[in-house]
């Protein structure tokens, strides 16, 4: 520490006498102290006022400049030093150094700027004002095809700098998107796929940018799907797979990219992961199973991607997803039911699935969860049945299969999502089905619940769907007792009369899959 203090004293002399030739030795001493105890050394540098000297030492012509930038990069690893670095006026001269050709200067300058930006709004604002991001983005473009180790190291640092610069900041992320950074990063992923550090940095940058809706169009115009799937197939480590998953999830919200991912072979990768982890007990196996099956269902939300995988009900992917429904694993049961709900988005698919016995699989699943079962599985299975019941030709077949009897077992549920889907399923089933409407309209327990839920002001969806089902029962039934008979009046005459005046026959839009229920020091 004595040598360190002496080095700080000599640095002050350097400010007064630029001919002092011990600058390099002083900087080496500082770097050694920072390597030994970064926090303590950084505090001493801050207390001594040394930071304010550094702008004058950041000269493109000086051989010491890389070491000065290195010292700044090291002290900026500490959160308490980032604002002082900005206040000392270090950002403008650092940004100017980005115009240098010397790779070591560029490397240490990129590190310094990246670390100052890490979780620091002051640092990001200063770099933005100085135009640093534009210069770095230009370097990445010009170096993108260089595969020598020094260039790849520099690319890794620059990508990390842009990541720290824009992390959790929509405005700066949008700025990078407008600069055209996304196509460049996708190109890097393809060219440098063997460089683990650079690939990882690209993935983290993708994760940041992919959350922004405006990025999806740019991503869709690249071969990002192909590159990510190619990279995914090479991964054996759980952490690396998770990193790719974190990019895939937000990207797969875009319908164009959904189709691209399907065509690139992502679905086969996901099915393999499910097969490998379904019986696993490790936390990472459980996590991979959930992520893979969730992502599979998300891909089915796109009309084109869904239809491509359905393949007129003969597709191997469709058949494998169906096998998830009778699984012993709740996550796969959930994903399987949600997948069926998403396949059931047009009449042709629905008719085929009902004709091939899928309804019974869903009823068996519901029976397994009738008593204190998994609410998310109940909700998913009811969603699937509701969608399947939309085509007119399916209604009588599903009623004959006993769908209404099984669905009625969930009347006791106190969970609004289950209540909502239960009501929607029954309403779809009785549409144009007079006999079924008669039976349900005279079911005292059902009517009691409907009248109760018609007052459920805390759950507008349940209240609205209850009104619609009551209205449908009256409209489709041929029995005079339905709606006006003793079964309804004996429950709550005043409430019944009041609700009957406000019945609406409006339909509810199909509801499908729920959504998916980093920064670094340089």
C-alpha cells in the first residue's frame, strides 16, 4: 500500500510536469493494487482526486493510454466509482479514443466505457451524448468478418459495451435497433459460432433487444432462427441452453419468426428435450422440461406454424404432443392440453380431432384433476374442449361423449379462470342444441351457480360469461321451465329477474395460451 500511495503522489507530479518518465511505473503500481484489492484501491484513487487527472492522460499519441484506460475500466467495476468517473469528465476523451486504430487502446477503452455504463444511467447518458454507441456499432460492423483472436476479443468487449449501454433502457435499445445493430449481431453469431465468449455476449445482447416489439421486424428479416437452432443443437450444458431459450421466448412471440423457427427444426429439438427430461428429478431437468414444452405451445399460437405442425392431423409432431395429455407429469399434461387448444383454432382441425377421439383424452385428464386437482391443467383442458365445441357438427358428438357431465363436476371450483372456461365450454356445447339446453337449464346446481356468478362483480369475465350462458340456455331451450321456472325462481327470484333483463348473447373471443407463466462486467 505504501508503493501504491507513492504511485498516486507521482501521478500528481505528472500532472504538473508531463516530462516525468515514471508514468508507466505508476500505472503498473495502480493496476497491481487494483488486482489485489479492487475496492480498497478504488477508494484510495477516488479520495486522492486522481480521477480528474485521467482526461489529460488519455491522449491517442501516448503509449501509456492503454494502461490509463485499463485503470479506469478496473475502478469502474465498482458501482460507487461510476458516477465519479462521469463527473471527472472521462467519457468524452474515452469516446474520442474509439477513433484510434490501435487494438489495445480500443480494447481497454471499450472495457472502460462498458463498465461505466453498467447499471449506471449517468454513464449511459454521458456515452449517448458523446456518440459512443454509434462509433462502437461501426467497429463491430467493420470487424464482423475478422476471425483472428485479437479481433474476436475486441468484438466481445464491444458487444458487451453495447449490452451494458442499453440494458433495461427502451430508448437506448430502440436507438441501437435504428442503427441496424441486430443484423450485424446475427451475422456475428453465424461467423463466430465457435467462439464461446463472443457467442454468449451476442445472445445476451439479443435477449435485451428481443424484448422490444420494434426489434421483431428486424430479427424476422435475418436468419436468426436458423442460427439459434444450429447453435442450440450444439449445446450440452444446461446454462447454455437456458441462455438460448431466453432469446427464443420473446422472439417466438412474433408469428413470422414462429414459422421460421419451425422450419429451422426447433420443434424437433424441443421434443427431444422433453423426452430426455420427462423422468428427470434434477432441478435443471424440470426447468428444461417446462421451458421446452412452454415454448412448443407458444409456437402453436401462430396460424401458419400451427397448421404446418398439424399436417392434417397426421403430423408426427402433432401425435407426439397428443401423447403428453395422459402423461403422469403435470407440466406435460398442461402443455398437451394447451397444444390441443391451439390446434383447435379452425373448424377443420376441430372436426378431425373430435373424430379421432381426442375428447376422451381430455375428459380422462379432467377426471384425474376433478378433486383438488391442478388448476392450470383444469383451465387448459376446459380451454381445449371449448375450442373443439365451436363447429356445429362437433356439438352433438361431444355431448354424447359426456362432456357436459364432466364439465359440471367443476361447478364447485372457486377459481375464476376455471369458472370462465367452464361457462364458455357449456355455452358452446348448447348452441343450437335444444335438448342439451333443456337438461342444463333445469339443472338446479348449475342455475344456482349461474345466478351467483352473475353477481361476481370482482370477476367481470365470469359475470359476463354467466349472463351469456343463461341467455343461451333460454334462447336454445324449447322448455318453458328454463329461465322462468321454479328452478331459477326458487334460488333468488329478484336476482334472476334483474339478470334476465340484462342478458347478452355477445360472444367471447377465443383465448389461447398464457405467456411464459444480464448485464456483465468487462
